[in-house]
C-alpha cells in the first residue's frame, strides 16, 4: 500500500470520526440566550454536576441544553419552534452526535442497544428544519423514553402543539419559546443487564437514568398582550402514561418535588401571559384535537402524576 493511499485512509477515518461529533460550546449559555424567553435562563435546576451547553452545529448555535453529567441525560433543552412543515426532510437521521468535551460523562448510542427504551428527543426533531433539525440528533438532547410514551402519547402532544403554535403564535407574528425537561429516576438506569440479549459481552450497565417524567413549558411572546400566552404539559414516562396540562406557575411549584430539590424553580422570567384568554383558547384546541383525533385525554389534575411519597411531601395528604 502506498503512502498516499495510507494517508487517504487516515483522512477518511478522521472525517468519519468527526461526523459523529458535535462541537457544542460547553460551560456557558452566553452565546445562546436567544433561545430563552426575555434572554433569561431557567433557575433552580442546576447542580454541581450539570453542564451548560450552547448546542452548535455547522458554526451556528441551534438551541440550549442543561446537561446532567451524573445521570447522563439533559435536565432540559430550550428551543424555538420552526413553523415550516420542512417538505422533503427525513423524519430521522441514522447517526447521533456526541460532545467530545463531555467524554465519559455522557451517554453513547450503545447504551440504548438491547434495551426497551427509545432515544427520545427533548428538543423535537419535528419542530426544526434543515440544519436545526440535524442539530437535535445529539446525545446531550436525548433521554431514554418508553416506546409507547414516546411514539404515541408524547409524539401526539408534540404534533398537536406544533400545529396550534404555528397557527396561533408564529403565523401571527409571535415567537414560540419552548423548554422540555426530563426528571431523572433514582432507581432505573440503562443498559439493564436482564434486558441485554448479549449479556456475556464486555459492557458497562446502569449508566443512563430513565426519566420518571417529561415536561414541556410553552411561551408565545407577542408585542400584543392579547396574543401572548403560556402553559405546560407533564407526562409519566411509562406505557400507560397519564398526561396533564397545567400553568407554568403550577409547573414551577411541582418540579422541586419531582427533582427532589429544596429551592425554588422558575422556568420563565415572568408568567408570559399565563392568564390570557388566548392561552385558554389554544389549550382547549389542543385538548380537543388530542381527544378527537387520538383519544388522548389531558387531565387538569396534575397532582395525580406525583408518586405517592412525593405527593404527601408536596400536598401534605396521600393520593385518593
């Protein structure tokens, strides 16, 4: 083999390696505040083991993520909805990117092999187009999700939400800011040895926390206050999932209980028009569409989504 051929093979190997790496900016949100409502990041969800990530792809910042290095899942991703239908765009990509800066503190695709969980997006790939779409396929934007929850319950909420936000926010001159978060589980991590069909191989187990809950907070910012609104969704990451809609203020109240953190949590800098008539109309349209089209029922009672012990700690009384 000639020296020129060897050099070409090395170059191709390097290109192949870097194709699987995403060169995000880890350590600060200073270059991606545009993805936060009023430029303010959420408060109360940092820990000593979280990393601030400005998700960058092809030299542009695409969204923001607070990554939990201890549990190897994102605590949340903040993003803006792209209103286009993105014609001709593939639904999914075959490869997920990695962040070389985080190295051993993040999940890898092999962690999901031979498990009963999907690699679920927090910033949904269906909400983005072109390079923004590709940028969502980073492992720092993924968490293990139950397939029924991810592909049926949560997916239908995302699809309906995109339709309503496009028509009632983006197309009316508003900016739809969204945040989707994952609550790490204390006792379920993948890979799980009992699920591994090739259990005799050399593979580390119990690396990536399976979230107990997923949540999404929505804020449509608009110069006309009558078109400004916000609300949130909360769901259990399991096959027979319960889904609830709630105000952002209510989400702020329940998240400290779910994350088991003593301090206050604030998702948006203010309530973003949480009591507006427009928000109630949009939420009603979402609930009606989910039920009429997919027979998915959104509940107004979010306390039922809390585990019994956490519900007692939060409400002072056991579940009914």
